[in-house]
């Protein structure tokens, strides 16, 4: 899944099909996990963007550009990020370059 986070077709159905099982069966395999399959995909995409936001080498790239890699529009990304981490994406960026 992690290798395909930027793929807009990555979904519960896609992961299930790749493993030759029904989406319902895959969902059942995740009942004891902290996240559903869809929740895990969302979490991993947020983590990838958060790492990019923290990377000083990528500070020249805008938040919206980095969020697009995780397939979020800027407003949706900001809302989801704040809900997930408890602070806005802008707080993740490193301070000014020295």
C-alpha cells in the first residue's frame, strides 16, 4: 500500500482485488486493527505529507503541492490534518532557513 499512496485508485476495493479477496473479507481482517483499510490509507497519506512538510529540503514547495501528493485539495487537507494531528499543517514546517 505504501508504495502506491500517490495512486488515486488506491482504495479498499483496489487492495482487496490485488489480494484476490472481497472488500468485505479484507475489512474483516482489519476489525482488530486501529484503523480500517480506508483509515490506514488516509493515515499513511497524511504521514507522507507530514514528513514532506518537516523536510527542510522541501520548504520551497507549497503545502498545497505537497498535499496533492496525498491526493487532498488544500482546504480538505488542512481540515483532515488538523483533525488527525491536533494542529495545522503550517505548524509542521521548519523555521526560516539560517
